[in-house]
């Protein structure tokens, strides 16, 4: 009796193993599945275009900001002085240009009455052009000084959530410093690495099922946004020699390709870097059944 039970159990286990193996083969080729997927985001790095000490920090960590909202104010005293100096230079250059213009008018009148030489006329004309160029440069310097003064107030250029706020009042910052990051949850996408066997069915717009490790027992919908046309191992440097890979195994591991997934349904709270599992949907609901089972397995462990 016991032998019959053991034989029956062995047969069941063998049958399940064979069925699962067949499922994996079909899955790799027809409905690709991967657990190597992570949430990605491209944060906006906020930095300053001018140097100075931070006078005010106008936001807090985790605060939601809108486009144009002030984030920091730098000490503007030196930039205000620069504007005043540039304005004075413009007035001086304008006065010199007006003087050169009047002088040219007199010389031209005298030249027409044969009381001045052609050389004097040319010198007066060149002097006016020089003063005009000086005035134009002074106006440009004024615009630069006014712009630098405006840049002492650092504003958000994109809506999102403030994160990694480490700079405080009194700190000195330069254009090379990243003051804060702004993250927008709408910009989240999934980087999924599938085996290249499934490339023929990994087409743009193809529907997929998604299970987030942070939200077990739930299956979300998404679609393929794009397939990366190259990975790092396929990029050949123009000036370098070919790199030959040594492979001693009879069956080499399958190559992975990067697929970008856009979520159609997603939890309200997600963190970039979170793990997920992705499977291409099919007409027979195999992917729906498998991902539902996987979601409950994620709930358990």
C-alpha cells in the first residue's frame, strides 16, 4: 500500500516538474517573464548658476513644490553692487557716445564747408563707432549683472517632491553643487531585464502584468514603452581592440536585454529602486494566472 502511495506521489511530482519545465520553455519564447525589474526615475538636480552663501532655505524635505516656487535665496549684496556698478558704466558710456556723436556732427559740418580734412572726419567716425561699441558692451554687462542678481533666488523648474535636502542657511554654494533633488512620481518607469529569446514578442505597446514586491497579492497592468537597442556589452569603442570573451561552459547563460515598462495601473506610493516582477500578457490568461500565483507567493515571503 505504501509503495502505491509513494509511486503515486512520485508520479505527481514528476508530472508537475515536466509541466513546469514546459511552462518555462513556452514562457521564455511566447510570454516572457522576469523577476529582474526595478523602478527607475530621473530626478531633477537643482543647482545654482551663481556662487554665494545661502541666506534662506524656503522648502522642507518631502515638501511638494510647483514650477517657479522659490527654493533658496542666496546673499545678493555683492550682486546688487555689481548691478549698481554696471548701471554707472552704462551712463558713462552713453555720455561718451553722445559726446562723440556731437563731435562727429561738427566735424561733418566743417568737412562739408571744406574747413576740416577727410582724415579728421574718419577719426571722428571711428571714435563714435568705438564709443557705440563700449556702450553696447556696458549694456550687456548690465544685463548680466541683473541676471546674476535674479539667479540668487533659486526656483523649482519642475513640479515634484523635494528630497535629499542637505544644504542649510549659511553654507557657501557654487554652480558645481547640487542643492536638492526634485522627484516626480509621474516620471517613474520600470527597467525589466528579459532574456533575448523573447525579443520577437517584446514589442512596443505590448501589455504586461506587474507585481511589485512592496504590494504583494496585487497584480497591476502596464505596457512596453521601448526596448533598449543596445546594452553595455554591445557597445564597441572605436579606438579599442576587440574584446574576446572566454566561455568554457557547454551551454552558456542567456543574454539579458533591457526593456522599459510604463505602468498603466500603479500604487499611489512607490519608491524608485523597488523591485518588481513582469510578465507579458497573452490571450489565454496564462500570464494572469501565473502572476496572481506569484503575487500571493510574494505575500508569503
